[in-house]
C-alpha cells in the first residue's frame, strides 16, 4: 500500500465519530475526579496561605511568576470557571469552547501549585485534553450539542478519524515508553530485580498491602519473572489493539492490567479512569454503529411504542426531532395524529382533543400516558434520558411536572421560533384550526 494511501486510511478517512462523544464523558469524569478534591482545601492548595510548589520542568518561569501573584479572588473565580466548564464539557454543551476553557483552567491550577496534581499522569491528561480541544465534533453524539443541532442519528455523523487515531497512538506510546524506561533507565528490570525490591517497601510507599505481597517478598525469582512479563506485556499489548482479530482480547487484558496495577500499587487513579476509556477508542466505530442499529431492529421486531404528536405544531415537530436524537435504540415511533383517520384503532381511549393538548405515549403493552407522565416514561425507557429519570419520581414531581408541562403546552406558540409557530396556529381554537385545514385542503384540490 503506498504511503499516501496508508496515511489517508489511518488518519484522514471519514468514519463515525460517536466514540469521541463517549470518550468526552470519561475524560470529564477523570478531570473532575482528579481536580475537584483539591478544591476542598483551597487554603492549603491554592490561596495565598498555601505552601506552593512550582513545576519548573513543565512551565516557563514567566508563567509561574504570573500565577504566583494571583489574588485569592482570581483563584476563586478560576475555580468556579473550572466547575462550570467541567459541567458543560460533560454535558457536551458548546463542547469545543468548553473544552478549551476547561483545559486552560487545569493549566492554571497546575501552575499555581504543583504539590497535589503535579504528576506524570496529569501531564498525560493535559495532552489528552489538548487533543480534544482541537476537534470541533466531540459533541456530535451523547451531548446537548447534538440536541441543538436536531439531526437524527448523530452517532452516524462522519468525520475524519485523525483525532481518534492520535489518542490511540498516545496510549500506545505511553505503554511503550513505560516498557523502554524499565530496560534502559536506572534500576533496569532485566539486569536487576526492582519488582522484588518493591515488595520490601514500607506499606505507605509505592506498594499496597495485597494478599500475595509477603509471599512475593520471599520469592525473588518469581518477582524477576513477573517483571519481565510486565515489560513484554507493555510492549506487545498496544499491537493487539490495532489488529482486528486480537482487539477485543487486547482491550480486556489491558483493562485487567490497569485494575491489577491499581490494586497492588499506589498508582494515580487517572490511569484507572483514563486508560480503559482510551482503550475502548480502539474499537472500530462502525462496530458500535452496527450494534446500535441491531438493537433498533430488535425493538422494531418486538414492536415500538407510538408517540402521538401534533404535526401542525412547529414546537411539537422540533420536540419530536430532538426526541429522535436521544432515542438511540429506536424504542419510539413518532406518529402525527392528524395522519391517523381513526385514533380508536390504536387505543379506545384516544381522542383528537387529547392528542392536540398533549403528547400521548402508547406502549407496546397497551399502556397509555400523556403529557408529563409520557415524558417520565420516556426518561425511564430511553438510555440517554436516564439521568433525568430520578427527577421524575421525586415527591411532588408529578404535580409540579404536570403543571409545567401544561403551562408550556398552552404557550408553546410563544416559546419557539418556527415558521408554523409565527402564525400562532397552535393558539387557535380547535374549530378554527380544523376549518383552516379544510379550506387549505380545498384550495389545494382546485
């Protein structure tokens, strides 16, 4: 294969970008888990009362001098900026801009005090965040940006594979670099036996107290063999991720390896949170798309729920379009009730008046619900709405939610900028709307 063709296939070919949407959520969780706890002790970590440690190997001296003079008010403002941008990145709201702000906030606190988060793992995390900043499409899937866009099947949106490939290579190089360090730096794992020495470290040192530790401390030969196995594992494992036949086994082994390291060594939790999610980026996005659509076919075979809506209401049309974005597995089949001559063939209790006043959900088992209660049922059945499901079962949620739904439904023609809504069509009495429909239909036949 010519080099140009190989480069295009590896980096520039357009493939579904849903994996980056999933990875964005894992990245936000990792950043929050690492930085937010350091805010609990602001006086010790970042304020003017803190004993600050500088990272001269990572930052220019000019940057360190600038942040050293930060007043406490600026530190608090940056902490709030971090929390806000972390939330918007996790939700995928203005994703790229939010990721840039979040990254700059992380650099600020990293330069302000190196003591709590000054580790190699945080350097790796910052590089990963920079890679996510330079792409403008991680919000295509599993994000509020995809809702704002309103296009169905965001998981199929095609984008160049460049960023995802760089993230894969970053993880692979981290493993290779770690293995090379073990055989070239001081404390060589081939000529010496550092792993055996680790077993004799104090319990509060590098090694955790795990069941086999004391036995391994008496077995230098076993420790040496394990050390060699770790080196071979770190050198070979990344290759397994790039070979289709061995990819699944490589991901399982890699995640198990990270869990083993975390259980036996006091390694930063970033490795446990970030690396497994980066390994999942090695799964071909087409495989994920095929799995999603197989679930859609299965739901269609079993029978989908029917969501009846007003197809002559612009607000309702836009709401249904956004519902189809979050209906990942095709559980709902939207139906304009105007296109159904006799609603009673669907369910004896259905009437046009009810369908005009609220959305109505008819589930395959015959269960009928409308308005807020239909929304609550959707939150429990659609995976992307599961975060909202607990709110729908809070005490008083039914009463408050129903009132809010009725208030919005009665004023939907004022709350949405749409060509249909600009005519205030939804505000017309039923008789006038039906009369206009007949007049429009008559004019169309003339």
